[in-house]
């Protein structure tokens, strides 16, 4: 198994590089577990596609982590106890036929595949509240030409990930539907993001009236 590669970043952080998304999610969960157990202090732990940033550690703890992290055993099911969120979706997106063609199924089957997937927030980025959902079990390429405007609430796919646009913005993902009555980012809420790393997400088909 490929070991994590650990880099010192600035004066009080370290960046851990992992071989793939599964290893990244597993290590992120392990870092959170060890921090909660009091093994070290850190101001923040931030996962990305294949890295985990551990920020706000003192020099002594950072040196210890650089030596220790590569030997940590990581759980195979890192988010078994994660919070769950149901997201109603109308499968009415303009790219639904293209995704169906890419997968060799009809449009209704795309909805069934997406709704049956055990999705987990792997990391957040792009814009506040945008979560990259892993676990789709299928892959689809990004659009060749990004759209200058994607409506807020658009449910979309790209690569191995699913996602929901929290606000209107440009975007190159394949839009397959619309999330119904879901507020992904609200600064008056704690936490502001509905979907955080480790949260399990289930899409539920919502039929138009």
C-alpha cells in the first residue's frame, strides 16, 4: 500500500498527500478521531481530492505528526457514523439525456442509479457550500464547453463525483436535476454548510406536480 507523503507548510501546518480519494477520506476521518481523542491539537483539518491539510499545530506536535502519520492504520469504512441528509431531486436537467447515453441506459435509470448510490461528502470547494459527493459508482466527463450560468440548486455530475450548486455560477458539470427546498449555505446557520466532509447524502426522486 502506498504510504501518505507529509509536507510541512508554513510555520504551523502540514499537508498530507494520499494516493486516491478513498485513502484521503479514510485519513481525514482518522485525523479527526485522533484530534478528538486529544492526541494533538489543530485549529482546522481540511480534506481535498487527494490531500488533507492539518492547520494550526505547534512545532513540536507538527514534527511528531510528520513522523507518525505515514504509519497510522486507516479504517476501511471511515464515515460509518456520519450524519445523513436526504435531498429531494427533480430529475429535469438538460444534460440528463447525455448522461443516460454515456451510461448506456435511459433517463429514468439514471435517476435510479443516482438515488441508490451511497454518497458521502469527500471534500468541499469551488464555492461556499459546494460539496463533492463520492460513491456514485459511475463516471461521466465534464461538459466540453462550460455554461456561463448554472442555476442554484442544480444537481450535477462530473468525473466520479456528484454535486449540488449552492448558488448560481458558471459551471462545467453535467446537470441532471434540481434539488428541491434545500439550503446548502446559510451564514445564519451553524454550521453554515449543510453538507460537510463525512456527511452521508441520499438523493430522493421528487416528481413534478
